[in-house]
C-alpha cells in the first residue's frame, strides 16, 4: 500500500476523518469484506497520524460494527457491511450534500440532463 498524503480539516477530529477514509476504502473496495485491514501502525504510517489516533479510529469502527477482530491476527472488514454503508452514505448525501449542490446548479442554470450527458467526458 502506498502512503496517502492527506490534509486534515480543523472542524472535525482526525480520528473521525480517518474513520471516513477507511469507510471510503470499504466503499471503493480498497478494503474488501472478509480481508485484513492494515495494522494500527501501518494505518498511522499511511495517513501520517499518531498510532493512538489510528487505534481510536479502529475502535470506533468496531463499535459501529463495521470491522471485527480476528484473535491474534488483526482486524477485518465484516462481511455484508459494504451494502449497508452504501445505503447509509447515499441517504446522507441526499439529505446533506445534494440540496445545496442542487441549489448551486439551479443558480448557475445548469441543466441536469446536460450535466448527465457530459458526465462521461
């Protein structure tokens, strides 16, 4: 795995942003259900964070039921978790991100049909 340079936002804790990065990795299949996640040390190194921050992110992902511990081996992505995450992230997008985006497109008089037609360009 290559190192992922990252700029952390001030308005949210780094461990929470790191959780979001792992969740994005599950969604884009960088982290596959049933397979091992990077160790705490490796995750910390990949994202340039303190190992305690990486450990906290993993603890929270466990608490949310997204990952589980294999005794003596490490953490894996729980099977079936991706489908639930897709539903959760889609709902969040439609509730929080889409309305302001739709309003901005309307202000700029961007036709959604035209936008969709140019999506493959």
